[in-house]
């Protein structure tokens, strides 16, 4: 589903990743918990996610302070640690200012 975002400006955090061979239930449970937790954070606007070999999740945020708070959230920090240690072979995070959007 395409996220329903407000008129710009707002921010997008693009998380691109390649998974390791380790595909355990804990990964899937943690991923779902991160979605639930992100949705409760001040400044969260929505997200979009797809995986077809390469995984890409884009989360949308009202401001940079909200992004910083999400990055520093205790449960999110633990998920990040697990991702680095066992779930991701590679990843890249990009933070972008959305200045214009359009669609139908």
C-alpha cells in the first residue's frame, strides 16, 4: 500500500538491505514489532516496504527530531544491533527531505 503522506515538506528514511541466510521467526516478529512501534512514535507519517531479494522500507516523518528519537528508541536500538549481528549482510540508510510529491 502507498503511504498517505501530508503535503510536503516532510522527511523520508530509506532503509535498503540484503538479508543473510538466517531466516528465523525472531526476525519476522521483530520486524512486525518495529512497524507497530514506529506507528506509535510522534512525527510518524507512514511507511512502504517491499522485499524481492533486496529489501527496501521507506518510513515518512514530520521532522528530523522525530527521526532521531526513533533511531534512539530502546527497542529499535536492540533491533538494529540484531540486524547488524545476524539478519543483514548489508544495509544502507538514507534520510531525505521530501520537497514535492504527486500521484494519482
